[in-house]
C-alpha cells in the first residue's frame, strides 16, 4: 500500500491518497484550520500515545514548504523510487514560518504636548499586526475569553473611562474568540454625545492566527469623517469603510497614543 497525506494552511484543506492493488482511495477534508505551531514534530511508525505500527515502511519522504501540498498527479509520487529521507532541519526552518515574538504585556506609549494639538486637523495611524494563540504565551482555554476583545491600539483624551467622551478617540480591538470573530474600531461623537461609534469587521480565525495583517485608522476634522481599512495578509483582500458625522473636541485638551498592552483595558 502507498499512502500520501498533506495539508495546506492557505487552502485550509487536508488531502489523503492511498493506492493498493490497483485501487485508489481519495479523501479531502476542507475548512480545516491549524494553529501556527511553536513546535512541529513528526512521528513515523510509533508515537508516545499509540501502539507501534507492525510491519515495514520504505521510500519514506517528508516535505515542508511550497510544493508539499498536492491535489492531483499522485502517480508521480507513488512511482518515485528514492531512498527514504527527511528534509534537513535547517531547510525546514527556512521554509516554514518563523518570527521573533515580542514580550508579553509590552506597549508603546506616546504623549502629545498640548501646544501641538492647537492646529490639529487630521489624525491617523497604521501598523502591521500578527496575533497568535501560542506566543508569547499559550492561551490554553480560549473559551475563557469568549465574547471578550483585546485592545490593540488607542488614541485617547482620557485614561480609561469608557463612559467619557474622548476616551475612544481612535481605537482598535481584536475579538478572535467572539461568535463572529474580527476587528472592532471605535471613535466618539460630540454632536450626539455618543462615547463609542463602533464598526465590526469580520475575520475568519485562519486570517488571524499567525498572519500579518495591515490596519489603518484615521479621522478628519474638515470632513468629520473616520476612515478604516484593513488588508488581510492571508488573502490579500482589502476591507474599507468610511463613517460620516464623527465630531471631536477640537483641540483636545490631552492626547495619548497607546499601541499594545493598555492597562486600562
């Protein structure tokens, strides 16, 4: 019997192929989402949890990275006659995703001088962001965070009172464990007295875990408008929205920018 199994995170698909005595068996499982692992191990014939395979294995090959996932032309793999081999460790590290993670609970904070705010007409910021369930800490119980959101960034005129106008000058939250996971952006409006004008942008979990996404959020005094844009790193698609009639105090008496851990949220 010849067997082949592969997985593509891009396609969110697991493929299995088997050939024995001239007969083929094909299995395709779609919408399969894996975490980006901090460790990846491969067991052949025996693992720590199950009984070992009773028989012989030959012509074993393992491939990581581009070209490993196939949906057809399995005969070319089956008919190949090469010595069993595992891709060298350094090659695996080069082809698989690797990136240094930041430390837990870190933040960038920028305080604007009051005199710099007198002529304020436009405010905006953008950044690349990658969320991970496994680094820098492993969130072992995601259900604990169900319906909760994590603060990503915030321009604020206050210090952490969500009921105060100006607390959410321009803010972004990440909600990976909501029933409708995605990004939540918010501002405020002095004309209506609303402390939070929010918009929710849906994102699939596979677009969040271990994927670099680009965010942009801005406000214009002249246009009374908030603009939000996100480019999804997995698909390259762009979501864009304009929110009209967003009035701010001008000039604000105080303005602080927080990126990352916000001790008030």
